[in-house]
C-alpha cells in the first residue's frame, strides 16, 4: 500500500475536487482507494471533502480533527500526540487498500501552523507528496516558484515528492462569479499560463502528473443555488434543481435589444413589472430554449392574467423566482456568489471529477504507485472499459428517436469520443433546431437520415422477412412509418450493427420489431435482459429485471446462461447465483424447486459456468453470511451475476438498490437476440444513453467474434 499526501501550493487550488478526481482516476485503473482528511479548519459533520467522499464516492472515512483543537495541542507542546491521533485515523481507512489519499490543509496566513502541520503529517504517515498548484493568474515562472517553495518545505531534494497536478490552466481573469451574456468567459484571453505551458513545465524530481484546463461550464451553479443564495421566493419551481446558470442577462433595456440574449443557460434578471420581458422569456422557453430561469426583482410577481398566459412556458420547466431587492442590488449579489460546488450538487461534482480524471496522466501515476494488490472491476473501471472497448472497433448504431434532445446530445458525444458511428433517424432541420436550442455541436461526420427519404427502400425486404405472416407491401409501408421498425429493418439487412431506443418509446415498442425481424440468436430460447449495477466496490449483473414475468425452469436456465455470456462480454468475472427465498436444501415449495431445477440444467449444459443455487441474496453477496449458510458453495459471498426467479422480484430489487443505495445502473441490456437491440428507460440521462450505445457496440463486436 502507498500513502499519497495531497498538498496545495496556495489557496483556491481546488484541492477537494482534485482529490475526488484522483480517486476516480485510480479507481478506474482497478486500484482500491482509501481517503482521509486528518485535520479540517471548519470541523463539522459537513466538512466538504469528507462529506463528498462519503456521499458521492461512498467511501468510509472518519471525521477529521478540528484545526482549532490541533493548534491548541501544538501550542501545549503535544505535536506528537496529535500525530498519534492522525495515525489512528489513518488506520481506520487502510483495510485492503492499494492507495490511501491524505488531503492536507490549505495554506492560510491567519493559521501559521498549517504548512508545518502538512509536513509533519506526511512524515508521520510515510507518505509520498503530491503537490496541487493553481495556474490561475500566474505565469509559468510564478507557478514554478510556488512549486519549488513547497518542495523546499517538505525537505527539498530529499523530499518524497511524487509529482504535481496543475489546476485551472488557461483561466481568464474573471471579475464576477457569474458572467453576463455580453461578456462570456470563453471569449476572454487567459490571464495565466496555458495548459501547454504547464504540461511542459520541467521540475527536478517533480514530474507533472496532470494538467486540468479551466472550463467555464464546470463553474455553472444550479438555478436552485441562486435561489438559496438570494433567499428568493419560488413562484414556479420548474426544473429548479437541474437547470444551470451559465450567464446572466440584466434586462432593463428595450425588448428588441434583449432577444438575442435569450440563450440556453441564461438567467434573465428583470424588474417584476416588466411584462414585456416576462412574455419574451416565456416565448423563448415555449420555443425550446432552455433558459436557466427568470428572476424577478423589486418584489413584483406576474398578475393572474399574465401567469395564465405564460402557462405553456412554465410547463416547459422554466423556473421563476422573485426577490425583494432592486435590480442593481440583485446584480451585485450575483457577482458575489460562492463558486464552490454545493455538497448536494452530485451532478456537478461528477462532471468535475470526470474532467479531472480524464486529464491526469494515468500511466505516470501508475508508474509511481505500482499495480493493485487484487485486480477488481469498480464501476469507474467498468465504464472506462466500456468506452475503450467500443472505441477499439467502432460500430454503426442507429437511433430511431433521432429528434429527441437527449438522444441528439448522446449521439454527438459518442461521435466526438469515437465510441460509435451514430445514425440519427429524423428530419435534419428538426435535429439541427434541437441542437441549436440545446447548444449542442453536431459533428460533421454524424449521420442523419430522413425516414421519409428511405422508407420505400425497405418494403420489399420486410415483406420477404414476414412472408409467412402474409405481410403485404401496403402493410409493410404502414409499419415502416414507425422509426423503430425502420431502424430494426436497417439492422436486419446489416446496414447498421445495433439499435438503441426507448427514450420516448416503451420496452414493448422496442422489442416487438426485433422479435419479428431479427429473431432470437441460435440456441437462445427467449429474449431477456440484464442491468449492470455499479455498487461502490464492484459491478454486479442483475437478470432478468425487465422482460420475462414468470420464466419456467428451462427459461430461467437460459436467462442464467445468457447473463453469464453478457458478463463475459463486458469483462466481468462470472460467478452465477440463482436467487430464491431459500439457500441450499433449507426450503421447499414450487418456487424454490424451479430455481433448483434451473441450476441443475445450467450445470448439465454449461460446465464452464460457475453457478450455484438456490441462494438467498445475502448469502450470494455477503461473505460473512455465506460462511454460515453456504460454506461449501463456489459462488456464495462472491457472486457477480445474480439471477432473479421472476420479473416481480428482479424489477423490484434492482429499483430498490438503485434508489435506496444511490447506485448507478446501466441497462436494461437485451440479450438473446441475433443482433443487438437495446432499450432505454424513458427517464434516461444523456450519460445513460452514451453507455447504452457503448454496450450495444460491444455486443455487436462479441457476436461477430462468436
């Protein structure tokens, strides 16, 4: 195990987010990471780093000691006792870890002990030191001086310096917390050194292990955060907790002069009696522009008639807030907002973590750390593998819901990242309009096919495939009006490699054409599904949680085999647990006998699959329970593929785990079809669609090899 002490060179270095991003980067490489914040200046249960590590990354870590208490002890000559307490805290997080990250204190002129304390803690824990430097407003020479000063504090040439991470490279000089629509930060020149300069910084015995570029969108607060900061009254909540403010427009001018400023992410600030501005913002929202919100000043609110007139706009999710302060005072308050990420803004934290992790030099990090003691497939590693494997052999994936905003954005991301060659079915004008409204940049090589232009090409092929059902050409043409059917025909004729749908269609609408036109794979008795459940320490496969209501023993055995093959295809080690309310021979009844019979069928037909059942969920997943309930089982306590006896049990369990444990799930991924077709939840996020596209691409690769 290696200890890494993370030490900032100055204030505002982004220490907390760097720590989180570093954990994610190491986790994605299969390393088990522990975290410790030994001392905190603002000791409380909600200390930021500790809180976020617990709530976002689900790592157990003890509460830090109070800096005030520590300083008192040091003033009494009790530094050794403080360090003993630090070692005690460290011992609580080291179990089975490959790496423990120890986050130091930010330098503070009012707290003279902080720099010395960082040095002493690093020595006490025999930790390698990783420096975090802030490039904002600094030349490359100033940045080098900051780093050399810290290296000197830790012992100079004899210090155990692991390297440095440079944050906020290329940041412009910002005078306000939130930019105006007229002065977007992306148009401002860098006020400090660039990412290129930082990456080429040469420091003796202090290699650059990552350069994090400054990105305006990572600073964007939620409209909810604005409401909290201003103590605003919420007139219409809308999507208050999900919309983000990228710029502010102060609308005291005429209507004609503000129309061009009504852009996605804009917070429109106007006196509450400016009915013309309110109506203009409402029209923009109704026409598909996702404004961040409408903030009415001076204590005014829309009258009943105006409120009714704007109902369609409110229904789009546009938040409407009201404050009693005038426009000038409100604007001044907006310039003074706290730019730190709120501890309950998980989405923003995850985005920042992903950016940081993607800009770290993983190879250099691993060289300094070494290989993990026990390789494991964490959720981050699983997602990393999905993207990497999809990119290794790019597949053509058709998206029948090509005009749906989330789908458009996901397709653009997949195209830009090389995950898949996406094909959107829809009218180009409509798709481009959606992209403009959402400020999505459509890659030049993204394929858009207008269904009206191509439907006729698939009539003959569909008639041929469904001739046994007496399908006629007029009937085929009518069915091809459904873009899911059209996309499925493209897949049936090998014009694409996979299909993803379900953002606005039901599961039945996605599966039915596939069963009719694609049919099941050779040897498959039915179509089933799996979810990939991203638990904190590993990824589990749940099946079937979406398709088959009450499978027979033979069908349940087929689901188990399909799920094992899906796990193998996605790089997950296969240990199959057939779940029931009983473990081993302890229970009887038709339901448990079905599971027992299904287990025997798999053991008979597929000797290569490690399987056991019936097992209760706790016996399948928890080693301590397994030792008492199923001590001789090759699966109990370490199951990776969990097969539920029926849809009622499977669907209920996956949703309970997902929601109650805040677990990320990817799926459902359909299995048993001759060619990959996958369904989405209608509440799917853009990220969910991206990973489902990657899954579909890997399925196609696997089927081609098979």
